[in-house]
C-alpha cells in the first residue's frame, strides 16, 4: 500500500516569495491534515479536511496561508508571501475518518525562507 | 498552542537500558497516541491508548494513562541504537472539533 506522498521535499525561497506544497494521501482516507513543525518543536495543526470540506483551520494564518483539497483527494498548501518565521517542515497526514485514530504521515516538505 | 508537554526534553541512555518518557495534557481526551520521528523523516504511529484504558503493551513498548492526572508515560524496554529518535505524544478528542494535538517531544539518544 502506497503511503502519503509529498512534494517537494525541500524548498528554499526568499521572503515575500510564494511557495506551494502538494500532498497525496493514502487511497480511501477521508481526512487529510497539514501540520507545521518548527525545528525542535512538535507538529502544529494548520488545517484539517474531511473529504473536500474544511473541518478546522483555526490555526491557519489566513492572511498568507491557503489550502485546498479539490475532489476530496490530493491537497495543496500555499504560502504567499512567505516570512522568515515560516521556515519549517510542512507535514501532511491522512486518516480513515474523523475519530482521531492513527494518522499516517508523509516525509514532509522542508521550507527555508531566506 | 500545543496540547501536551513532554518530559524530559532529551534523554540519553545506553543500549539495553529502559527509556521512560512522560506526557501531560490539558483537556479531556478520547485517546492518547505516541509517535516516533527519525531525523528528517515523517512521524510514525507507535501505539494508541483509549481514555478508558490504563495500560497497553506492544512489543517492547508499554504505555500507561492516568486521566485523573492528565498524564501518560511511554516505556521502551531493552532499548536499541535504532530506537534513537524523537518521541511525541498526541492527545485526541472527538466531537464537533475532532483533532489530534501533539506535544513538544522527547529526543532519545541510545548509544552502543
């Protein structure tokens, strides 16, 4: 069974530029999550989708971050414009449903903002 | 803000010793999970314990949960160099805002 796929693995940009990350969850998983993990910290939930609807985006900085999950499968997370403090690993995860069972994570996309 | 705090932040032991990590959380939960993260990789699920359970085992892992103290512990017995990683607890609650919230993590170093 294929795992959660993410790309790109690494991205370096200058502040005020834009960047997009892509995630393809495990087939059949209805719930998709984007987490931000700053170096030395635990993952922080940015947004949670159930199929193609947003369940929770309370911690998403909506002035610069946006995410979509068209057709309820893969998802993109965009940052525009990027700030220095956005340097982090962006982790995508998926699960079968909303019942907070096991999450399956991708390898992450490491963003460096210069 | 993160839900849980983990203690210690870092732990260094020798191969064969046991490693114990503790986690505290703030609100009522349905379950508590532990994940492992190797350097530069994604998180991998280790074990889930439900709020009505007190102890659970999986191979060399033993997890306890004390809901009255809002705390959990992860014990890794007979540690190996391959256990070197960061370990995170994650508290889950199901409701109108179901979510899994991660703690700050414990960095475990197992030396030969």
